[in-house]
C-alpha cells in the first residue's frame, strides 16, 4: 500500500498516529505502515484500544449479559 499518499494533497500519517484514537493508530501502524504486530509500538496501540477511546466507552454502556 505504498502509493496511497500520491492521491492526497498532504500526508495524513502524523494525524492518523495521534494517540487520542487508539483504533485508528493501530490500524495505521498495521495496515498503512505495515509494521509487524510484534513491534512494541503496535502492541501498545492494541492495548490502548481497550483502555481509551470508543471501545471502553461502548463496553461500559453494556448491560449484564450483553
């Protein structure tokens, strides 16, 4: 996926890697930058998905039993 930046007017990578949205950060590291899942940065991003952002907020609203 190396030529996706060519169709854009600017490089959004820095914005996509911001830590305020761990799901986007993780996807960027894995899918766009193709960093191996075993790398520390990717592991930290994966862990952060369950700690910050939309996922823990959504799970907190679940009722017992789903």
